[in-house]
C-alpha cells in the first residue's frame, strides 16, 4: 500500500484519471517494487551473515550475563551506580539479562533466521532426495582415472552378477540397466544425510522455542516454610513479588545432620502437596533430589531456625558459689534474675554462629546497671579461640559481664524452616527434544554421508572392462578407498576360485 501511494504521487499524470493503459503503467512498477522488496526481505532473513551476527551477539550477551551480577546479587552493584546509569540498567533489564526483552528479541530473530534458511534450502534437498539414480549416465565415466578401471577374463553376465551382489550388500538402493551394449549399475546410501543440516536447524529451533517458552511462561522463585507450616505462595527471585502456585505446599518435618566440624551433612524436608483436584502427595526433598508437582520443581536450597523456641540458660552468682538458677525465655522475651533483682532478656539467637555453635545475645538489667548487652555461646571455648584477641577480651563476649551473675547456655527448642527453590520451565521438554535431534542430525550428517557409486561393464574382445565411478558429499578420500575396495572385491570374485554368487 505504501509503495502504491509512493508510485502514484510520483506519476507525471497523477492529476488525471488514468485509463486502463495508464493504470497498467502505474501497477507495473508497483509489482516490480513489491517483488524486489519481498526478495530483499527474504534474502536478509535467510542470510548466513545475519545468523553469524546474531550468534555473536548472543555469545556476547551470555558473557555479560556471566560477568554482571544477576537477580538478588545485583542489588548492591546497582546501589553504587549514578541515577542515569541505574535507569539504563533497569530499562535494559541487566539484572536479569536472560529474561530481558532485548535478549528474547535476539532469540526470536535467530529463530526467524533459521526458519528462513531452512525454507530456502529445503526444496533443493527434497529434489536431491527424490531424484532417480539413472544408471546409464555417461558423464561420471568421462576422464575417469586409470586405476578405477579393470579388465577381467570373465563374461559380462558373470561380472554383472558379481557387481550386483557387491553393490546390493553395501548399499541401500541399487538400479541397473543395459544401454548401447554395455551394462550399467548405480547404487546409493546415506540419502538421509541430505537432511542432516535441516535436522540441526530444526533442533536449534526447538531449543530456542523451549527457551522462549520458559522465559515467558516459566519462573524462578523461593519460599521459606516453617516446620509444620504450609503456603501456597512463592516469591520471584528477580522481583521478589509474590506468585500464587495454585496448590499448597506443607512441610511436615525437617531434619538436619551435622559433621563433627559443625558443617551440615544432610538436610531434608518432608513435604505434602495439596490441591483441590487431587489427593495429597507426600514427597521427600533433599539436596540434589528435587520434588516435582504440577510442573513446578522444588529444590532443597537452605534452612534455618525460627524465633519462638524456648531458650534455657543457667545463671550462677559469683559471690555465692554453688547457687545456680535455671532461666527459660523465648527470643524477644525475658525472665527475672535469681532473687528477683533485675531482668534478663533474650535479644537475639544465632544458629551455628562462628565456631561457638548457637549464640544468644542477652540484655541484663541489675540494680547497679541497666542494659548490659553481651553474647553467650553453646561452645564458649571454641568461640573464644576463633575470635581475635581484643574481641575475645571484650565485655561483649564475657558471660560474666552482668556482675555478680555468670550465664551459661544450656539448650534451645529449635523450630526449623526449610528454604526451597521453586522453578517452573515448561520449555524443558522442547529443549531436551532439540538436544536429542541435534545429536541425531550430526550423526546422520557426518557419519552417514550421502554417497553414490556407478559401475559400467563394457564387453571387449576376449575380456570384460569394468569401470567404477563415485560421488560423495564429503570425505573424498574415503570415497577413493571405497572404490578401490569394490574393485579389489570384484577382481577377487571373478578370479579363478573366487565367489561369484550373490
């Protein structure tokens, strides 16, 4: 339409009402321009150069996605940027490159380019695949090297049986005919390798389609569920926005085992998945052993303890040796000191804190001093040895800081929470199909090359001349070796004592 308007307003008789002849003159350049436009557009999208440029851009983007901090790790980096750079960062989605609009556009452009390249070359491949063998072609035997022709004493009929048997055994498709007093044979194998490159193209398209589907319809999220708790919401890693799952995940139990060093040995969650349309499903989730429900895969990511468990302490008066009292309180709560003179509050609890195991931050009010804050440890000796000397001597780490009391950590009722990573990628089946197809495509293209062998039997005075010609899409050295092998086998079969049966 735009081209038609452009041509119309450039026509010298645009103020007239052209007749049929004038209309033909106008429409003729329009058709030519439209045809040229379509041809140039097709050439652009089917260009190998475009594919190379897109692959380079995608590779550079992948490098950037590796070097630049992504998702949660980008927050600190972005905070150091000036407002203009931060705005560009947000618009370009550099904190989540693989889900950014421009990276998706690159993938879509590559998919379009591969589609055009395949459609451009597929008709030629189909023509080659369907082409008949035509055994009596003379051109393959022109200027044939002398070492591809042998003469035998056997009659043509016997030579024909030997060649037919050899070619039938070696090749999937054979044809023969008689022309001009000579016998001709044609054999072919590896025709499917013609489509090897197209299979690779199709596999890449499947992978790109899977990547785009996963990018648009999938998500990466996380959720922390307390032991005995349940939730139907996860939080997106990129934006931390809540996302409804459509079903409920309940953590019935959480178990963790530790090495002697204090490092976690194994931790696992006993989960129950519930939805309205199905029975509850119980699954165990461990590290590297995820659970899958309704297309969402749940990985064991982390764990921790939650506030609410009772902390038990022992308080001993230094001026009255042997007088001890048990104190119980919850994090954020408090209890009276022995004798009722003062209060102790549990400000914070840290699990696996440095080398001292569980650490409790206490705030003590005595008649002599208010708000004395210090840490006590499950393993005070290990904690003291791991701290720098000035810190180890600090009042902040002295269990006797609130004189005349000495505090000791006994135990704590632990209530764990499980940290799960929830991922959904509906494009994974397509990606796996693409990888399988690309392997098949490479195997077909490189290990089963398209190859044609032609043989000609020419009767001569007292002997029979046999010529072998061949064509191969790749590996010409392998073709020459195969021709010599076939000639040697023909000579052996037709020699006295050799096999001539098929």
